[in-house]
């Protein structure tokens, strides 16, 4: 089974690279013809992101999964997500605000955590009326990263266990420090009135 999964993972990686080439070509035509193809580029980026999450799922769900944990600047991480998601959300009439109270570095798998938070913001954008907030702060037991929206909230709790939620919980659990594991919680009752996505890392 493992060799087959490795072949599939390699194919997904190649497909993702082809999407990046297509996006570069579209961007070049935009500049050449002076036309706006941002929605087409966003669709390609979203497809590439989905493939990336599939690769992340494969990597995390293996029995020998290991994280690439390094100290990461949390403010920079939040700014990166805001930059990546802000323009598309703004075009949809949704304002993404950032409230980062975590100014120091924290050990985590930056690539996978960033991908998870990007996914959480994208999901919030599907239901938010006009506001999403990304926040980060240090608590006594570690770092808390939160995505909140002003939408209707989760229709059922716990939410249905899709691949994204499964991978998210696995990613949180693999962050271990002083015998404490990270956690992922989804709930309603946001200060904005909608849903809360909360990742806590020790």
C-alpha cells in the first residue's frame, strides 16, 4: 500500500507544479493584454492549495509522521495569511482583520500551520457576512491561533468530520511539548457572532 500511496503523492505534486506554471502564464497574459484575470488565477491557486492539503493529509496520517518544527515569527505568519486571503475576501465584500498579540517566535511546523489557517480563513469566507478576524495570543499553556467570523455558525456541533478536520486535529496532536499535545476546537459563540476555529499549540 505504501508504494502506491507514494506514487499517488508524486502525481499530486506534479499536478500542483503544472497549476503553478498555468498561473504564471495567465499572469503574463494579464500584463501583456491589460486585462483582469484575477478570479482565474485565484481558482488555480485554490486548486493548488487543495492538492497541497491532500499531500499534507498523506504526510500527517502516516504512522511515522514527523513535523518540521522550527521557531516561527507569529506576527509574520499572520501577516502572510492576511496578504494571501485579504484581496479575494475584499472582492467578496468581506473584511479580514488581524489581531496578533503574539510578538515572539514559537516552535511549530510553519508550512502546515499556515496552510491550515489559510484553509480556515477560506472556509470562514464561505459563510461570513462581512467580517473575519484572525487572532493570535500567548496563554499560560501555549499559543492560541483563532479564526472567527460573523456568519451563522456551525449548524451542528461537532461538525461533520471531513478530511480537513481530520488532518487539522492530527496536526495539532503532533505538536508536543513537555508531554502536552496541541488541540483543535470548532465551536460557535464568536465575538463577531459566528463560528470559531481555535488551534492551541503547547
